[in-house]
């Protein structure tokens, strides 16, 4: 069989890049509508309805809920990589068989997570000074639904059904908004986490409807000893990739809540909402990049162009945002309910957005490696995210982190290390 010429290969790469750009733009536009709800939740609902002494608990409790969901989320990410490769080869019958087996495995994982949650959630909420017991149930519900939903949305992603995915995201955000609007005036924290649970619940329902046409094909054999072994090993690697950074983040948020004053933790919450704007740009890039890098790697191509382009976009946006925050941070903060009470924390805003951008670049690189089935980066990522939070915890308890500015400096040092390792590995190729 005659090998494709260089011009044909370049044309295919240009086609993939153009498709990637169109899909990223579509999801970017659609998800911005959903982000209006996230902005309303973080910048208006929470400071308006949640008591100042409880605001600082929102981030660590959210991080804890995310941490609970990691086993199933890691499994979903493993399946996404596998289904992306099958979909790229047009083997939708095997995708159907893959997903059928996934549902059984997720049920088993959920049972384990539920048992662990029943033991640790009440203890964690007590440590975070959250008095509302109903919050615990809603945190667990949000975690469970949040870890199941990616199985369905990732299937849409791997099949490159980005229009359907955009519709699901927008409509789910509207449902989340209505739930928070109805509940938060009466039960502030409970209403917030009820909204967090409503979004993935809708994602599951909407994705099932959208997938009916794609998975109406006859099932083809997929599961065997080799496929189980391959997915199990990949799952363990992805779990290590997810658990290490998330555990580090959970330590960061817990130290902030327990070792600093309620005013400091609330002030951090308020100013960090502005660095989250960068996530609204990088998240669509991340969603779209995964199936494309998986396809390119499967054909023997390089994922580096996707990583570097996405990283360049994130850094350029961060520089622009940091400049605006340095000049007008207090004015932006005053737009939030009671925001003027936290004006003394506005100087942290430029630094937080740069930290977010550096971390996003590492995530771009790591996700591209996972999509290609390469896990060598764990040799530096796991040790970094074990040593760093351990040192931070010991330093905070020893009084070596005397102020919130010092804490942000610790966050920044970790983000610089993550960025340096990932960019060096990406450029070395």
C-alpha cells in the first residue's frame, strides 16, 4: 500500500487543526452562557446569602466533594481515552460495548465511595466549621452525580458530538441557576450544593438522550482479558494523576480555612473568583483537545502543537487579566455584594490569575499525555504533589506561613514548578 505523501499528511493535520479550532470556538461560546450561572453563583449568590464566617468553607468543602469523586472521574477519563480511539476508527459498536461494561464498574466504585463518605464527610464538615448537617448529604450527592456525569459527557466528547455537548452544558447551567435561586435565600450553603448536584444530574439525563442515536448500532465484542488489563492499568495511572494534585489542592484549602482567620479565608474566596474567569477560557480548550490529541497520537503524530497553542492562549489571557486586576482590582471587587469589605485583599488578584494560568498549562500537557496513553510524567508529578502539600502543612502548623501573602507565595512556587516540569517535558518531546 502506497504511503501518503508529505503534502497529504500536512493537509490532514491542517484539517484536524481547523476542526479543533471550530469545535473549541463552538464550546467556548456555548459554555460562556453556562459560565454566567457560575459567575452568579460565586460572585453574587454566595456573598449575598452565605454568612461571612461561612464563606471561607465553600472552597474546601467543594474541593472535598471533588476529591470524593476522583475514583469514578479517573475511570471516566480512562474510558474517554479508550472510546476516543475506538470512535476515531469508526468502531461505534465497540464503543457501545465499552460503555455497557463501564456502567457496571461505576456501580461498584460508587458503593465503595459511598461507604467511605458516610464515615469521613461529617468529620470534615466539623473541621471546616460547617454547622448545617444537610450540607453533608448534598455534598455527597454532588460528588456522586459529578463523578458519574463525565461517563456520559465524555462519550459525547469522544464521539466529537460537540453541538450536543454544548446544548447539554447550557441547559444544565440554567437548571443549576433555578435550583440555587429557589433554595439559597432560605438555606444558603445547602442551596449552593443543591445547585452543584443539579448540574451533573441534568448532564446525565441530557447526554443519555443525545447518545441514543450514536449508540443505536449493534454491539460488537470488546471486553476480554487484554482489554480489562489495559484499562485497569490505565485507570490506576489516571487515578494517580488525578489524586495527587487534588489532594494538594485540598490541603491548600484546608490550611487556609483552619490556620487563618475567617476573614482571610473569606477574602481569599472573594478575590479568587476573579482568577476563575481564566477557567472559562481554558476549560473548553481542554474538552476539545482531548479527543484530538488522542487521534493524533494514535496516528503517530505529535501532541505538542496542541499543548503549546493552548498554553500560549492561557498565558496571554492571564497577562491581560493580571494587568486589569492590578489597575482596577478594588473597583472589580466592589461589584460583588459586600465586596468593598474585602478591598484589602485586592492586591492578590493579579498573582492568583497568573498561578491559575501556570497550572492550566500543566493540565494541558498532562491531559495530552493521558490521551496518548503516556504516563511517564507521573514520575515527577506525583512526588511534587506529595512533597509540596506535606511541607505546606508542616510550615503552616509551625508558624512559618504567617500571612495570606506568604500562603499565596507557596501556591505560586508550586505552580512555577508544575509549569517548568511540564513545558520542559513537552518541548523535549
